[in-house]
């Protein structure tokens, strides 16, 4: 079993002192397995590949608007604007929303092995954000399998797609409530054909699923779903780990 993420002992214990505020995110987190999608670019979102993210001198956006290290505690900050038509943020053609989001480069089978995503984070300006995804791969559909949502009333819900091609909506299943501004953890597992999730080390919820996908990959970050405001959603990550 291979663990990728912030693998120092202190970080594994959730201690912010392990994070160096003088390093880019890639100096505090293992970003070698991720690519970054940003809400800026020439017609489509800017993509930053893994080799540009890794290390203390890795990528962070020059103006510290979207993806950067917090100067006080070293947290990985991901910000995403609301309402693309009013903010001018750049989105994918098939989406209505803008994002600052990391996506795994490699894919894996949901039926075999260990496939886990863990995050330790806080949201400070939350309206309706997707903070994690399980995405279909090699299925013929460029669509999410499931999305983890965090809303302004603190509700955390997993939405599982009802159809692989999309268009049939999602089944929203509650995981719990965390007041905005409160640090919490989430974990997602997609193993043995079952999708499970939990927050704050509570018991796992087995999520209802409606179809299968031969391969999948995780996404994590700030995918701002709010079209009612121009506010920029703000997430700070203290740990971000994938396990395979």
C-alpha cells in the first residue's frame, strides 16, 4: 500500500507546525500525483502539470489569488470565484462553474486494491462548494461519479450520479454538519465496488450508487457551485492524502 500526501510525522498528526509557510504548496504536500486546474486561462482553465507543482519552489499563482501557501500557518489555500458571467472566471465548456482543483493523473479500479482520499481543511467563505470528487475514467463519459458538497449552513452531502452519461441528477446523501469556519476532516474510499465516506472519523456511510465505472480517479479542492453570488470561496487544507 502506497501513501502519497503530506507524509511527515507531524503532518500525519494534523499539526500545522509541520507546514512551512515559506514554501509553495508542493514543499508541504506531495503533489507529484496531481495536476492543478485553475479558473484562469486563454479560453479554457489553465492546467499545471505535476512536475511544475512539486517542491518548495513549485507553482503558486503569482498574485496569490487562487492557489498558494498561507503565510501564517503554511496551509494550502485554494480559492474559486462564483458566477462566471459576472466574475469573468474561466471554466470548462461542459461546466457552469469555476474551480481551483487538483485531479489525480493516474486511474484505478474501484473493484480492487486500496483507493482512499483524505483531507483536513477549513472553509472560511462557503456558500456551496464541491470539495471532493470521484470521477469516471475509461467509461466513455467525462462525468463525475460522485461529488462531495459543503454548503453555507454547514451541511456536508455526497451526491452520487444516477446515470453515467449525466442528465439524470444526483442522489444527495448526508454525512453530517460542520459550521463554516470550523476545521474538519473527510475521507472517501472506493474499494471492492463500494463507495464509502465519513467526516471527522465518524462511522463510514455506504453511499448508494446507480452504475459502475471500470476506472476512476479522485479530485480535491474548490469547485465553486454557487451561481447566486460573485463571492470567492476560500478553502485551506492542512492535509491532503491519497492512498493506493
